[in-house]
């Protein structure tokens, strides 16, 4: 029999340290739903999602019960809708509404893929879809949206960057009386990945199979607890402990992914090796960094600690799973992480430090509330800065900022649930307007010329 | 399939009897039992076989958890594979 210590360790990880499977995400291709008649296309989309995902939630719950591991979210990602709506030429909002209806029918809490990929320029359908995002997010409940505006291979589409600053603002204005849900469901990417299981940035890339199961794991609490047992260890030992812990966490993800894939009869795609925090006590990435020896997240040394953590998570996780993908790394969403919220409240953590941290972790400026009067061009410039970090470092970066309409820095907004609370962070308001209004493309960097 | 039942809590009379009673009621074979006292806490781990179980896993799990609630113990029934995959390469 397995050793008692190991059994109790697993149970302790789940019960006390918030180990969970953050999401089972079913990726569904909608390419075969394209139709020149928008009504027909919508009806095909609805039928396909309801057919493919009919057992997703039920299967997730069965696995949860049998293995005793909580599976927090069951979700769906679909082909970027701009590819589908381009052929129909109608109002893309119709797709948003039908996707929302399908998500409710199959019982998933989010459906991602109201997206457009415009890193090199706008194709048919892209502009219409992007312009419809604020309305789509305001009038639906479960739809998430993302736009890829740059990549290492193509450079950065500055026309799209300009447009997205305006869209984020408009999205906040349209949902200002509804908890600002619009911008919290909108991610602007550089180097977006096609198999990301995490919302709000999940979409099912064009190179993916017809239907696939991707799993995202979580467990910042487990890593922190493991580090708290070695208070005087040197950094090598810390990195080793993180690796060992990440291995165990990922093995659970792999098990759940294989089992879900078998029961649903859908191929297994990837396990996303992520440390995704939640506002729950003991589920914070910031607290891991503090356990490593920082007084508070945001102090000098934070970027180095995060780089170590991110790398060790990948090294430990990669051997535990047969296919690793998605974003894979530590997430730093401010409003969803108790330690980051505290650090932002007393100004130890500022937006510039977060920007530096995004150069070494898995995504980018995530769930950050900014003053409501921040001009669109400043938001665009934040997006451009993040995209530049992603482009030059050949990594995914993203921006999900929330302009808190009617509020100033120092105040707070509450999103509720997994989205948490966010202190509004100060943003440098020196104007980048002329730069943003130039338009055009930032050429692809030398890093792209690998052939 | 095989599962692991873990019972953790304050030691008292009848824990083993109650848990193994439910196993026998639903024809779940107990393969191995190990029990110890860890820091004043009673801790029992049972390896069981569900091959001939007369009810569903989920129903059995609910029945065992109900004993836990009744006796203020923390009882979990989990598929063996989660431990295997986490601790064995």
C-alpha cells in the first residue's frame, strides 16, 4: 500500500492548502459552422457546442467526487469568432448571444473565444468584431473576449493597440453599473497561445483539433506550505522544493485530464502548468514570494523571486505531464491574490513593478484597476509596453486592466467571487497620445528571424 | 477499482467497526488497514476494493462521509490513482 505519509500529504494539500484543478476547458472548433447566412451559422454553432459539451459538467463533477479533488471550473473555448463571423457579414453580437445561450445550456460558467487575431493587420470581420466587444460583454453573462495585437513573429499592430485602448474604456463605461464586468472579461494579448484553458483569454486556435480537453492546475497554497517547512534553506533548496511540489500538483492535473478525455471520448490536449491564485486565504502567489524572504510582494527582489518560482514550476511540471502547453507559469492577477491586494493597498506594489514582473512570469498585467479617468491612449500605451515585453522575450504577455469609472487612485472596487477586490492603482498620466495616434506596425524584432 | 478511505479525528470507540460495517453492507472488500495516533489524532487508512460494490462509488462515498459527520471525524474516500500518480513516478 502507498505510504501513510504520502496519503496524508495529498489529503492535507487538498483540504488545507487549496490544491485544486482550476479548470477543465473543452476546446471546440467552430470552423465547420461557417455559413454565409448568419442565422444558419448561429444555429450550427449552438448545436455543435451543446452536442460536444453536453456531458462536460457532469463528467467533471464525477471525476471530482471519485478522486476527491475539487475541479473549480468547467469551461469552453471556441474558434475566434471573427473567423466565423467574417463569412456571415452580419452583426457579430448575434454570435455572442448564441454562445451565451449555449454556455448556459451546457452549464459552463465561462465560454472564451469572442476573439480576433490581428497581430499583423485586420482581415474581414476583425474590425466589426472588435468594435462589438463592449456591447457583447455588456449584454451577455458568460462570454469572454480576447484580442491578439502582436507577436514575436509579426511585430505589434499599433492600429489595433490604439483601438483596444478605446475598447477597454468603452467596455468599462458600458458596465460601470454592473461591477465593471466588461473589462474584467477582456484580455489583450501579445503572443497569444492557441490552447490556453484559462479565462478570460482562452480561445481554440485554428491549428487545434476539432475538439480537445485542456486542463489548468492550481496550487499556490501548496507551494507556500512546502516552503514554510524549510525556513532556513538556501535558494537552491527552495528551487528544488518548488520543483518537487509542482511535479505533484501537475501529476494530479495529468490524471484528471487523461480521465476526462477518456470519459468524454475527446482527445487530451495539454496540461497548463500554472500557479493560479484566488482571493481565498492561503491561495496567493504573492505569499510564496514573501515566504522566500520578502517583507512584502513588490519589494526589491520580487522580480528575482518570481523568476525563480516561474522557472521551477515549469521544470517540476514538465516531467509530470505528457503534453504541456497553455500559458504555463505563475499568474499575478492583482485583484485575485490576497497578498497582491495587501501589497497594492499600502503602495509596496505599483504598476511599474508589476510590469517588470510580467517579463519573468507567465502572463501580464492582469486584473488591475486603474483610475476611471485614465485616457484611452494611456491604456493603449500600457498595452503597447506589455506587448513589447512579450514580443522581445518571445513570451505571452497580456493586459487586463479595469478603468474604474468614477473612481480615483487610492479607492477600491469589489468584483466579487473569483475576481476579488482591487485597490485602484496609480497610473503615470504623461501623455503618449502622439505615439499612439501615429498608427502603423512595430516591425518584428530580430528574435523572430530564427530560420 | 481500488480506493483509499482515510479517517482522521479524535479517537473514540467504534470507528473501525462503523467504517468497516458500511464496507461490508455494500460488499466493499477491505484489503489492508493501517492505523496510528499522530499528535493525539486518530488516523486510519484503509485500502479497499470496489470490484463487487453493490452501489455506485459516489453513493458509497456519501454514506461514509455521513459517518464522518455523525462522529465528527474527517473521512474521505478517494480513488487509489490520485495517490499513485502523485507519489510514484
